[in-house]
């Protein structure tokens, strides 16, 4: 995908239902939204049949960009601000505009009195970052500029900052329900999730949280929110897979002084979940070879899940730059994905089936003919052929069950095709 950093920004806009973004650049900025709207996210509202898209562009050309065009940017923002559905304005730029040194933050400050809605700059770094950087930059803009004065912190409340809400479908709605179930078991009210498909007002409720739980998609944003509000900051890993879920519960429970509640919750969860997993592991999963394609923050959890199911992870393709992490000692891990489709083909070709996104599809097609690739459980961004219409989490203990169920369906079909 060209300008993957911008795709991450669009995922952030897509995850705040009343956010509108202005991109300084030509009309190709709009077309990037098609990677998300109606393809990865069947419930996306980024684009509108009436033309009131939540992604707008200045449409400057190569000659216009070198001129002083502050008023062009301000005029477009005034239009977005006047829309009845807008609650938050974000401004950023494509590389051809950002390299000229235009100070978008100054433009927003100079015209602040003209806007009724919050107007924030997502600092452009399209030449350097990937989609995870773009998403994190969006969260950082919100953490720096959103009004978080909610009237003071409330006891027994928490906010999660750094959750990747990449679509408005049942998998992420299910994850939010799973997170609320975990926090509820710890006697904590989860008042805000960054980002969680809600409105700008829902994000502002993070200002009332006693505890800010940082997830890996927005570490810097979480630190900024905690510093601004005075909340206690707790950094945790994604609760993906059973070991990571247990670590997450214990980390939050310890920070909140509710260790006994956390252990009681985990004991009940394992008693409920483990027998269900055992019923399919030996006859179906044992000794299977699996490959993973996805973002680096889910790789560790999937490694644990593969081990728990008795499978061999033959390799992984991480859809992000190495700086995000994801390297595993003794495991073949390719990044970004690799420019060499042949190398990616070797990883996937060694597996019985693959769990992950279809980010490598174009690479493999360009690499030339290959043996038939294994069966695929589509999971993560982008997913163009699997959509969740009902709540089906992939985080927490119920999420582990749901993902194992999807993998089991794939393996039953695979075994049936060989008979």
C-alpha cells in the first residue's frame, strides 16, 4: 500500500465516529480510504454516498503546494467544522505537502476562534512511518490536544489507551465486551477506550479515570494522557491468548490493589475454557504446521496459542517495521512484509494453514507461480473476505476460544478435502 502511514491515520479516523480529517494533498488522498471502507470494514462510515466524506483533501497540485496556502487549509477546515455530524477535526498531509515545511499546528492556532469543534494536528511523517506509526500518531494528537477536563478523577475507574480498533465490526465489539468483563471482575468501571468506535466525547471521559492502562498501539499517547490527568499509568501487553490474558489481568489487578479478585477471576476462566479446548486439540491440532501474518503485537500471543494447541509455528510475516518488535529467537520472522515475495512464499508454503491478514497477497502474485498455498484463516488488518456480524472477540479467554474455533473449522475442511 502506498503511504501506509496515512492508512494508519485513516484507521484512527474510522475508529472515532464523529472525527473528520483534512489531508493536505491531491485527490489520491481520498482513494486510500477504499482500503478500509467497504473492504476491510463493512460498517465503516469514512465515505458517504452524499459526498460528505469523513476524509477530505485540499486538492493542491505540485505548483500550488510550494505557494503559501494557509487559507486553503483553513477554508476546508471551516467547511468540516460546519457539518452537523462533525465533533472533531484532524489535519495532516501527504509527503508532497509536508516536505515543504507547512506548519499545520500554527494554521490551527491562528484560526482557532473560527472553529466550534476541537481541531488537532496529526503531525505528518508519511515518508518514514508505517500504518502502526500513523495510528499511534493519531492517538498522540488526541492525547496532546483533546480537552480531558472531566471534572476530576473518579474512584474505581479505568481507561484503556492504545487499543487498535481497525473496524466497526463484531470482532472489535466483542473485544470491548471482553475488556469490560475483565475490568468489571476487578471492580473497575472502564470509562473510555482509545480507540473504541465511540465519539470524541467518549474519548474525553478518559480524563475521569483513576487508572490509565496502556496497550502497545499507543504507548506515548497513554503516557501523555496519564501525565495530563494525574492518573496512574499501567503498561500492559495485549491480552491475546491465554498466557497473555492472565498476565494482563494480573498486571491490572496488581495496579488497582485487587490481586485476590484477579486470581479468582482467572481461576474461573481457566476452569471454563480449558476443557472446551481439550476436546479438539488432540484429534485436530496436534503436530499441525501453521504460519502467522499480522501486526507485531499479536505475534507473541499467537506463538503461545500455537504452542498451547500443540502446533508448530513454521514462521511469521509481520506487517510492520522491525522497530515495533516481533522478532522471535529460533523463529523465522519476516517484516513489513518483505520485498521478496519468494521468501514470503517459502514461509507460507511450509505451513498446513495460515492465520492472519492478506497483506502478502499482492507480493505473492508478483513473485510468480508457486505451489498451491495452504488454507487461510483470515485475521487482522486487512481482512477482505472475513467479516464479523455478531460479537466474536479475539482477545481474552473467550477470544481464544473463538479463534481456536475458526482454526478448527479450517482444519476440518482441510481434512475433508484430502479424503
